[in-house]
C-alpha cells in the first residue's frame, strides 16, 4: 500500500523523521534513471524511518518516506521497490501538484545492499532512484514507570508518605489489571527509593504486603538498592553501606532480586558508592544527575565535563570503578530521563509523533545502543498511571519496532549490558555541588547528624558486646530506626519548594526531626550498653571507678572527659593496670557561653545541681582496641600528684613539649605554630587570614570580612591541658567564643568555636587554616575512600570544595599537617574559593559565579578553609538560619604524608573520643579490669562494624582497608569461641567459608576494600 502525505497538511509532519539508516547524503544522492520531464514528476529523496512492521511470514518491512515533487498536473502514480531479489509494488495513488511524501514499506535486507525505487504512471516509468540500503536498528524502548522520590518538597513529609501509600495501592491494582496482557505491556513499577515501600509495608495489612511480595518476586515491581536519593558524600563509611539495608530487608521478606540502584536529582556522587553497590551484588546504577547549571543559560560550566565522559553525548554508559577496583555499569541520560515533557507519554499519538524523531536524533549523534530508556510520570512525587500499558499494547499491535516495553530499571540494564563491551571506565569521586552546601543552610542539625554517624557505630558495637557478656537484650529495632532516621536526614530533600511560612515550618520540623530522633535513639543505646558492660567488671575496692571504653580497633592514648563529675575533695586517680597515679584536671564550666556542648543548659542547671558545672579530664594511656581500661578514684587528705603546669599558658600564647603557639592580638586567631619535633613553622604567616579565624563573605558583593575586636583571656591551666579563650564578633555572628587547647601528653591542638548566628541572609561563614607547606599535596578521607583532589575525580568536576569525613591532610617536603573536622564537612583546599551552587538553588547570584573550577596550578599554598554556614537559597534549603552552633577542629603535624603520619588514626580518634563510665565498687563480675573484645592484626585495616546479624545467625564484623594495601587479616575475638565463619557480601549474604581457630578468623581484603565476616559462636 501507499500512504500519501502532503507537506503542508499531513499529521505525520510532526514525526520529524530524519534520514539516519542511509549512508547516502541528503537530497539528490544515489543514482537516477528514466526521469520523465514531460510528466514533471521526480523523486526528491528517500529516507528510512525507525519504524518496522512484521509480515505474517515473520519478515520485517521498514517504513520509508519517499518525497515526490510534481511540477505538472495531477497524476496517478504507483511505487515499486526492489531490494535484492525482493520486490514490492503498491497500487496507484493520486499525486497533486507540489511536493508530497509517500510512505512505503521496504523489505529488510540481510546486509548492506542497494534499493531501487521506481515511480510509474500509466504503465511507464516516470522516475527512479537507487540508494544504498542497510538493515535498520531494531530499537527496544523501555518505558519505566517510576516516580521521583522527594521526601517532602512538593508537600510535607507526612503528606508525601501518605501519598505514596496511595500510589502503591494503585500500582498493585494496575499489576492485577494487566496480568494476562502481552508481556511487554504488563504494568511494572520501579521504586526509586525504598523509604516509600518500607512505609507502605509498615502501614498496610499483611495480605497487602503479601500481594506486593508476589509482584516483587515476579519482577513486576522492582526494589532498587538504596533507601533514598542520598547526599551520599555526607554518609559515614558504615552509613553508605546501611543505605542499602532497608531495601535488602524487604528482599529478605519478599524474595526477588536487587540488581540496580539509583540516585536522582543530586549533582554529585561518592567514590565509595561503586565499592558498596558491587559489594552487595548490585551491578547497575542509574545516575540521575540533574542539568541545573544549564537552566536558563548556556554560558557556564556544569558539574563535570561531559565531552570527556560521554562518547557521543547523552545518553551513554560507562563503568565506574570504586577505590577497591570493583565496578558498576552506569547509565546517564541527563536528569530523570523524561519522555519529552516531565510527565507522559499520555497517548499513542504522543508516542507516534515524538518517538521516531527522538530515536532518529540518537542515531544521528552516533548512539551505540539500540535500546533506550524513558520514564513514565516520573517527576517529583507524581502519581503512577496504567495508561502506559495501554499505549504499549496499542503500539506493539501495530509496530514490530521500535518495541515498547513497560519495564523496570533492571530490565533495561539487563538488555543494555550486552551492548556495553567497549564502554569507558572511570575511577574517582564526582564531588558534589549544591546539596552538600545546602546541608549547611541548617548547620546545627547537620552537625548533630554528623556526630550521630560516629556515635551510632559505637553504640551498635557496644550493644553487641553487652549482649554477649552482660545478658543485655540486643536493641535491634532501635538500632535500625536510628540508622533509618540518620539516613533520612542526609536524604536530598531538605524542605518545601517554597522554604518560608507555616507550611515550611511544618516541613522543616519533620526533616530536622530525623536528626534529633537518630541522636535521641543512639544516646540511650550507648549509655545503657556501656553501663551494663561496666557493671560486669570485677571490682574489689570500694569507691568510684572510671571505665574508659575505646570503640576503635587500635590501641589508643587519648583524652578522657568525664562530664558532670563532682570532685568532692582531694583524690588520686589510679591506673588499675599499673597502680600508678594519673594526672588529672578538674575543670569548672566557664559560664553559659563556654564552647562545649550544651554549656548554657549545664550552666543553668548548675545553679541548683552543682555537679553540672564540673568535668574531670585526664589522659588514658594504652586503652586496648575495641575494649576498655579501668581507673579508680581514691579519696585522700592530699593528692599524691602536684598540680604541675605541663602546658605553659601566657596572655597570648601556649606551649607544650610539641608546639609553641602564639595568638594575634588584632584578630584573636593563631598567627604562629612552631612544631618542635619538626623544627619548623606550620602557619603561613603571610596568608590573608590566621589559623582558626572566622571569615564571612557577603554573597552579593563578594566582600570578605573577618572576626574582630577580640578579647583574649587565659582559660584552663593544669597538668593535663592548658587553653586560651577568645571572644569576638563578626558580621552576622554577634557572639563568637573560641577555645584553643594544648595537651601535655598528646600531640594535638584542639579548637572549639561556638558561634551565635543571627538572621543575616545571603552570607557565607568559614574558618581559616592557612598552613605553611612548600609544593603542597592534599589528600582527604571521603566516604569509604581516600581522595587526592583533582586526581581522584571525574574530568572537569568540582574542585572548589570537597566533603570530608574524618581527616584532611596537606604534606610536602617530608612533613605533613592533618586537620580533623568534627561537626562540619566541607573543606576548600589551597585557598578561599567561590561557592559554586547552581542557579536552581542559589538565591543571589555571586559576582564570580561561572568561574572555572580550581586548577592544580592554583592549589599552590597549603591553605584549607572549612565552609560551615551558607544562607543563600531560593528553594528546598533554608534561606535564613538563626542558631547557637559549635564547630570543633583538631590539628596535628607529623613527618611524612598522610600514611606515615597516621592521619587515619588521628582523625578517627578525634571524631570517636574515648567514652568514660563511672561505676561504684565493690562488685562481683566476670570481666577483668582491662579487656579487648576484638582485634585486627593489620594497622591498615579498621573494624567498621560489630553487630548482630540481620537474620539472627551469629555476629557480623565489617573491616575496611584504609591505605591501599591488600592484606590477609587475622580477626581475633578473645572472649568468644568460634564455631563457624563465613565471608559475606555487604548485606550479609554468605559467600564463602573462612578458616578459623577457637578465637580467630582469617579473611583476605583488597586494597581499599571492605570485607564482611559472619561468625557463629557458642
């Protein structure tokens, strides 16, 4: 048959078909013969389309557009097409004067050949054309019903959760309605994040959950690997792994498989993610990276250099290799993967009018795949619809190709993988923009959640030990809820689309609740389990004892602070292992503005509860790994130890055996730090700012100002530590209190900065750390990774600021300096650089917006800046923050680089302080006064996690290699009898049996790898 189309009137004009399958040039290419000038009819062009139909015998016919020009009178023409030995003839049709498009079905050849098109009228040939012809692509188009998960933004969190419950009711109904339909058009759904499914299962009847489980097992509903669209660089090492646990909990309940993960709407990804996904058996990752930096303009660079990553533009796939060498297959098509508009397609006609042109454009760009992925109704919290199944059924009844498949993400990736043998491989971080800065629009709550990252890991370890040695009921549900809440705070949705007014108050209260609830669940777990273990220690002497716990897997000598400790006279503090008296310091709270946690509250209560005002501080030596050590308080008429002043405190300086430190009287910041071991100055005295100086920048003007009018006073002075206090003000920060601390026995400078932030908007706040270092190199700890800026990241990606976990280091010339940020996460290297947040989120556009990212040629100084507060946002994040906040940092210097200087041990020790418990004796117990519950024999391997197994079968130990050295590790558990041991994947599925003895297990671990061990004990 012939379908006639006139260029000025036909509905097919919107197809936008392009000549892609041909190797010929455009109009006039190929060979022509027997042109009839008298008839005035000629063949202008012949273009194949992407559309195929299937004949009854199974052969394929490809739809071609044949453009005919008639300069004479109306004529009846027929079209004859010959491909190889196959010929097709269509009946005559009237062609009026002008240009018309005839649509012919061309037999598909087995290989490249020639096709001849002949126009006849009245039995004679009026025009013919030979063109090269080759088999066209057999496109499979996967339409994925999915909804972009915003935990809020379009509404309050409560309303969004209820909305998703309704969505899943509909999804189950759609699956049932299409159960007997052709397979490609059966309704399917992909849950972008499992928080919505988890809420649904927890709030629907058992029979509904069972129905959901059936569709999960059938592959009709896909559970993806991750809990939510996480700002994954914020996650702790263990937190990034736990981001998969909710999904795999559902898998254990329902069956089925989890092979793909996704993070959507976040311009940045943590390098640890491929290690974590691969470690759980997840092979595929959809990177829904948004195109924010192209919104409304095309004159600025985006968050990476696509030209160096994608072979033929969007879409493309690549393998992303983690620090340990494992990898996942990544697909990127920009943003969510919409089909034209942000919803739809909504009809067969919409697909007919758009899909051929969309696929044609992909072929024109050289897209190497013959599969494509689009989403259906996938914009923010948008309801699913069964209409896509109706569209696919109607489409596939007519067309053999492109084949429409109502699919899950996993189905698409399984088809894609076979076409990815020659894709590129990349290794490194994609440093975040936007969201990691947005997190400091609410710096107080973000700090609370960051502290919970460490405390929750410690609480889980201690709860496990207490359940083994102290008959403590393991609080599995509370631990799970604490992790879920902690992760939901770090999820990318930070509030409403319009972040002001009563609805935003409600929305932000719900969001901040995650941080507070996670912290609130964690603290009692930690306190109760430490108390329970301490109560099982055998104590023969009467009086107070202090049991000091170490939640890390290496031996430590570190500071212990026992809060709310009423001294009550003279005493000695005895190390129960050595029998020697230990120097200590009784510290009284320095008023309500002191830069210590909850100082104002403690000061208020101290007016009627005297013990609230006092801390006992001492250095505990050689506290065993993953264990404890006991000290005893012995009351005396006179203490044995004199009140020595091991740290010299003057009006403007501090000095101990390691450092000589001087403050600048004009700024109150540190102008000089002399390292006595290295015999060198470690502060750049020519820098524009001093160490620990608070710096503000006005977004509108770029004006940089610093804290001024300091009042410097002596703080603490005793045998353990000495300090100076600095009080000052800065724009937007009417009250700043800082304490600078040096210790007698520990090579560490502690900095505590308490900042009262007022309602000043469109302003940024930093702390300066201008270190002196020739030819500096930088390195920092990311989430499950160690990263060298610029080297270990995607081409053209953000280098203005980075998200740091426990430590950042600058080194060169045989020496190094390590900075450990406790509450804040953003560090800039080499200088104070522009804050690069896209126009989708920033409010006022900074004057330097669009400047290229920092290059290695600019990172010539050993300076670091901690970016702690930003208040310049138009949506999602708070445009104003008023809060009383504490930002703490610790500094040390050392010979060598980050490896030789043990930056890892320093950073983890600062962020995971020793934990004291006061217990009274005498009491009988089964535990010694000093014990280690778990040890690893390699200094480059760290115990991340000790927990009860999710399925109740034994204990789970998780180890991470931190220096890039493959190792065989011996894990020792001296208090347990090992009956069996397995290596598991990261979500606790057994992989292989391990060698073990009565108290040890051996496991191999890759360089920068993670190994998880299950031990079954007696």
